[in-house]
C-alpha cells in the first residue's frame, strides 16, 4: 500500500510539473565579461572589479538562470610602510526576472541569488625601532546573498550590453556596479 501511494504521488508530481518543464529552455546560452566599481563596507574602501558571466537559459517565461565568477582586490599603505590588502573571489548563481516593456531591445530585470565568497586579507608591517612585526594573512569562505537589478540591451541578435547593480550580503557587504557584454549562441 505504501508503494502505491509513493507511485501515485510521483505520478501527480510529474503531471503537475510537466507544463513547467515544457516552458524551460535550459542549456549554455551565452557567455560574457564585465568590469565595474566595487564599494566595500567596513572602511575597506572601493576598488575596480571584473568578472565573467554565463546565461544558462530560461527557467520560466521571463526568468533566466545566470552564473558569474567575480574578482576584486584592494590594497592600502599606512604610515611607516605598513601595507594591507583584501581580495574576494565570488562564484554566484542568480535568477534574472525580466520586466516586459514595449521595446524589445531594452530589458530591465531584478536579480537575486546565492554566492560563495573566497576572502583573503593580509597585512605586512616592516621592522620598526628594533621590533619585528612581520606579516599575517587570513582566508575564509562564506556564503552570501546577491540582490540587485539592471538593464540588458540587445545590440545585435548575438550581442547584448549589460549594466548591473548588485548588493552582496555576506562576510563583507559590498555594492558592485558593473557593465559588460554578453555573447549569445
């Protein structure tokens, strides 16, 4: 009897989800690059960031799945030749919901998703007045949330211009404003 209920539940799930699967068009649809401005909280400052992105297709109408690999780093010098540096490598998966407009070339979207951040911080303090301070570094991996939006504009059937703003919440919160190009297959 338990097995029959399991098969019935499996059949009902397949019948319910099959229209959604028919609307999905998943696969490697495009790849692109981006560059932009990153402003990090906690008095770290701002930096130039860059990354690559991939479009994995449509989950539902007007809802696409994207992934990205992003990098930023920032270094500062203090008095007495002390130096500190920070960097983040982010791997993110986000969904873009496209808002319908009468113009088919401009597509605004809202984005949200999850990210894994690989942070590293280091400091180097040279010898001073006979004291050897040396250097130290620390690394951590943390999960984060991506929230944002942007505009995607078709330049040709295979090339899109993308302008994006993201607030990434995690171990270090930061705002990233980027622009780039997406080549569609």
